[in-house]
C-alpha cells in the first residue's frame, strides 16, 4: 500500500521543517525504520526513519527546501504505482478535491513541493483578505504571515495564479518606506533564516518581553580552585580530565540543591520548583546556540560532568542531538570566559527562572586583609533572574553560597 510521507514534528517548539538532505534518491528501495532523510528542526539536524517499506517514488520537498508540519514530502509505494494518483487520493482525504487538484498542478515545479497544504496551513490561508484571489495555498499562507494584500499582487502562475515566487519581493503591511529606501541604496547579502535562528529569536524575544529580568553580579577569588584543579588534573588519566567550565557546572548544581527556589520556573497557575537539577549548558554553533542538558548534575562527580558535557558538545556540533538531549533543563550556564569576555548578562532561557553568565578569570589587583596590595585570580559571574519567581534576596543568597563553593571547594561536599 502506498504511503505519503509527511514533514514530522521533531521537537515541541518546531513550527515548520526544512530538508537538510535526502539519504535516498527517487527510485531507491527503502525500508521502514531505516533513516531516509535528515531534517533541520529549530533545534538540530536529525535523521528521520522511513515510515514504510517500498520504493521512493517521488521526492516532493527537495534538499534545502522548507514546508509546514504534516505537509507531504515524499511518496512511497510499489514501483509500478503512479505517485500523482497516490498524492491526489491523499489530498482528497486530507482537504478535499479542490486542494488535491491544486497540488497536482504545482508539485512538478521545483519550488512548489512545499505548497501542498497541511490541515493547519489551510485553516490559516482561509483568513487571507480576499478568498476570490487566485493563489496557491502556500502563497496564501505566506501572505497571511507577512500581512501582504494578495489583491495587489500580479500572479505569474497558470491563468494568473499567485505563487510563492510572486511574494518574495512584495512588501508586508508592517514595512516602512525608509527601510526599503535603505535596502535599495545599500549592498545587502540576504541570509535566509534557519529554523534554529527563528526559534532563538522568538524564544529570546518572548523571554525579554515576558520575564522581568534583573541581574546580580559577584566577583569570585578563583586562586584556590585553580590551584586545586591543576593538582587534581595532573593526577588523572586523559579521559577523566575536567575543565574550569566543568567545575562551574558541578559547583552551580550543588548550590542549586541548597537553594531550590532558584531552580524553578514560572507557570501560568503556579511556580514549579524542581527537585532535580538538569543543567542546560550553552554551546555556540555556526548557525545559532544550543543548550544540551546535563541531567541530574547535582548527583554527578565533576569527572562524570566533564564526560557528559564532552559527549553533548560533540553531538551538538555534529548536528546529532536528539530531543531528549536538549529538553527539560531547569537552569542554564553560559560561559564566555574562554572568549576573553570578563563580564556580561545573559537572557533567561524560558521557562527557566535564571541563567548564570560566567566571565573569564583574570589577574586582578586587590587590597589584602593586611592592607597591602596583592594580585588574585578573579572571575565575575552574573545571575539573570526572573523577578516573578526569584526576589533579590533569594538570588543574593544563592550567589553567596556559589562564591563560598568556588573559594572553598571542599565546602561544596557538605550540603547540610
């Protein structure tokens, strides 16, 4: 029996998918459960298994193309089956005969594979200003999203039908004349948004606009901790060595165990106070930022944290993180110290209530207890707090404990 393969939802925040590359080509035999495609989600590039066995009759969404969730991306069936007939039956079942006839006309074009409407996109397209305008379902959805008046567009498709390419240069209702004048007079390289970058933009804008941020900074004497780490690492085998960042995660997790109010999040009807510490660790990637999660960080040794962090960072850089690797964090750490940044503030990773921004350790002149001037290895850390959950005194007490743990690491072993 023929199967229409749809764009899957591979993360909770995914709103559309993009084909990174097909692992098979048209005419190849495929097997259920075997990866057949790599999909760019808002989080990572992930392999997706074939839903059925048979022959890959038709690829509807090519490498690098995007489409809505649940939109058809390929047809799988017997070698002698007509993919057009399979797709027509699929569309008739999903959205009626009119939708299927439009899809049948559009699919052979290279850019129209994404125009087959999903159940969710057809609903949004119906809200476009004039339903009598001839336009493809994808064009209607783009127009609705951008606020474009379809009645002002000249269609270049069959019988004057408006298609996706007609909307590429059309101004949206929110665009200003000055912005278009600037674009016309400047050399511009247009870099399309990736799903990851769009999600980062949406979530961080949501965080800033929803969570009232405030910031607390402490300056920590790292002299004892660095000396202890140097001595410990020298005695360990290569696969057990740990970095300063691993120590930051280890000590922060233990401080959160003592201050569970910071290990919390704001929900609509309650504050969720987490019993477990799942540490989100910011990892910079060429096209964005990922926060894979070190689970139960408060129960791990620093060596175990180092090994798990290395594993997650490698997966992130290889684009092979799975949803379970980056979902469910309760607190975040962002370390720019290795980039030479001495101090910064970070935006909270929703729905978490706080994030710790870690700067570099630098030799700093200080007044010693005996009144003389000395030099200490100092590091600034800044806690960004969601004031709906964390009050100033609560954040200050957490940082007081954290500084104690950094300056006297042995005290972190006693959590009474």
